[in-house]
């Protein structure tokens, strides 16, 4: 059964060109990030948030010129009445 998760994503990418030019083509487009994450998350079943996190990071490294990623994946109410949320944080670099 699919359950909603909440993601917090931090990317390592040199932003000097984008900051200087104010041009979207010099940075990472959030819409494209969303598309890749949605495709990875919806493409197959993920029994563990750890597996989902690793697969998302793999997809990001395959599709974007990023140097590093820190991803937090949280699921709400994993144990009803005991926890508000539980999750994992993964950090990876090229």
C-alpha cells in the first residue's frame, strides 16, 4: 500500500553563474527536479523509505550536474498514537 511521504532535499551545486546571470538555464529547475522525483517514486514499489531515498538520489545524480545531495524522507504516523513521523536522512556525494 502506498503511503504519502514528505521529502526535504538539499543539493550541492555551484550557483555563481545563476546568481550573476539571473538565468534559469544556469541553475537546477525545481520543476525538473519534481518530475524526476515523481517518476522515481511512482515507477515502482518501495517497501522501505531507505530504498526510496537511495533511488531518488540515484535519479538525481543521473539527471542533474549536482555534486552532492542530502535527502530526508519522512512518513507520518508510522505507529499510530506513538510517533508523529519517522524517517531517514541520506547524504551522498559524487
